[in-house]
C-alpha cells in the first residue's frame, strides 16, 4: 500500500532587508558656497589692509616709545573728556575703551551673521570652529597656569594668551605672500570671531569692577531702545550714533567694560536678507564700519598700547619670569596645540572627513598662525595687571615677542605648502568664461558649458585657419624643405 504523499505549501524565501544607507560624511574645511566665499573674500581684503596698517602702527609705537620716551608718555597719558560724566580719560584709556568698542561692534555683527547665515548656522559645521576656539583658549590658559604654578608667578594673567588677532595674522599672510584657499581663510576668520566672543565673555565676567546698577540700568534701557529702532526699520546714522555714544558712556560708568556695549549693539543687527535686498542691514553696516575699525580704531589702539620700552631687561626678562614666559608659551605652544587638537577631536568624534585637497599639516600651520595674539591680548594684559605699570610693560613685551615667534613659525610652515596653496587658490579663482563667477561654482549650470563650448569652438576655428595658412606657406617653391 503506497504511503500518502504529504505536500507542503511553497513558501517564498524571505526578502532580504535593503542595506541601511550610510549617511554621507561631513567634509571638514570643504568648499564654501558662493555667497559665503564672496563675503569672506571681501571681509579678509579689508582686514588684510587693516592688518598692514596695524603692523605699521605697532612698529611706530615701538620706535616712538624707545626713541622719544618722554613725549610718548606725555601724549599717551594726556587726559581729556567731560569729567562731570566720568569720562575724563587718558589717550590710552580712550583708545582701549572707546576705539576698541568700534572693533567689538564689528565682531558682534560678524558673529550675528555667522550664526544666521554663515558657518555657525549649520550645527555640524559650527562644531568645528567652536571646539577649535574653545580648545585654542583653554590650552593656552592651562599652559600659562602650569608655568606660573611651577615658577611661583602670578596667575592673574591666565587670560592674556587666549586671544587671536585676525588682522595681524592676515598682515603676516600678506607679507609672506601666501594665498590660502578659501576653506582655510574662512576657518581662520570664523575661528577668530568665535575666539573674540569668548574673549569678550572673559572680559565681562572676570574684569568687571564694582557695579553701578543705575548706570547699568540706563545702558540696558538704551540697548532696548536701540533694538526697537532697528526692529521698526528706523534709518539714519544721526539717530544711532548719538544713541550708541550714550549707551557706551553709561556702560563705561556702570563698571562693565565699555567694549561690551559695542558687542551688544552688533549682535542686535538684522543679518538675514529679505526679498529684494542684495545685502542685509547688518551686512551693509558692517561693510561701512569695518574699514573704520580695521584702518583707524585698531591701529590707533596699537599706537598707544604697543609702545613697550625695550630698554634694560625688558626682552631678556621675558624668558626668566614665569608670567611673561607663560604668555609666550601660551601663544606659541598653547594656541597651536589647542586649535590643532580641538580640530582633530572634532573631526574624530563627528566622523567628519578632511577636505581631500588639504592635509592635516595645513590645519597645524593655520593653528600656529592663530598664535598671533595682539590687540585683545594687549587689552587683557592691561586689565589683568591694572595699576602695575612695570608688569604691564613686561606682559606687553611678552605678547609682542610671542606673536613674532608665532608669526615666524607659521610663516615657515605655510611657505612649505605655498605651491599647493597657490594651485588651489588659482583653481578657485579661475573664470575662463568671464562670467564673473568662478568656474568651480558653475559645473551644474548648462549655460556655463555652452559658453565654454563656444570658446573652444572659436579657438578650434582659429587653429584651423593657422593650419591652412601654414600649409599654404609650405607649398610655395621658395619655402624651406
């Protein structure tokens, strides 16, 4: 008897799950968008010119202070201003508290623009300069602190080597003739803006005297009025400049460092474009004020703050006293290690991929360039050791010497890669179709390729004419064999 055949239903094999797509890795120091590239180019062009003026002002101050010491002291210490308003200040004081408020106003406007339309708008892109700037401030402060703990020095100057001077750094680039690719230039600019923000916070938190709450309240009311005028679209410098001066005066008398007023007003500007606007009000105002800051305010501050007496043991003592040695090591070693280490860690933990056109050596070179800490470092040095004229002079000498060492070191490192930088820079700037837009930004534009095709066809036609002319000439009886 045959056994019954048991039939099993056919079951289709399970469909394998589609592979989980790997998210694209964020490119570290990648190519900028065209609007961002144009903004960075314009900003750095102004800062470079201002940096050269700043460099000339610093050299003038050193020569003046060491050649005609008496006249330099007389001019720097000359007092003027309305004493009844608490503003009878020395020339040096006006430069540090007044002119630098213009510089910090530009910093505030830059920071606002970066947060709403620039590199800091994207959290992934913002992580890099923020982490790099934080590490680039924490490590120099740590280097200074360790140097003075070991050497038995004062810890009051821990914040001096934490700041980067973008104008001075760009002046060094202009002098050594290095054209950095836009990604590195943008990284340096954004890094300096974030660096300045944290420097401002340090000044506000650690260098605020006894508060006058009445004056501080008046400054707050003035800032609120400034914000309302901007919000309702009121225009006219004759409205904002007098109000800004009142806010600055109240902030100065409140005990909070007066430059904070400049930052606060800069942060209030609208930096987003509305329909029909080619640039936002914040960008427009920054465009107008930046030359004033870079070309006048900061150089005048340098003229009356960089006049360090180099006589006697001023320079020799830099490497023997823990305070001054800490400043030099903080700028040269701390800044480089902090920024490079912070950038590497940001790339490592965010799984970012370094731009294939660059190498980590380029990041290290830019990190060493950030060790040039001039304007804000001099200001913090004066605040850290207020009332100690000799110590302030020694700290200023340390800032100058540390900045020079950082400049020489970064110049050597950048020169080693100058050929590569020049190739990348020229590729970014190439505009063969003369459209006014670099070719690298037009690869997805059909019109660009049609224009290039027409250009190549015209060149081909010209070469055909030349070939025919050369052939006709070779057929003449008296032509050479």
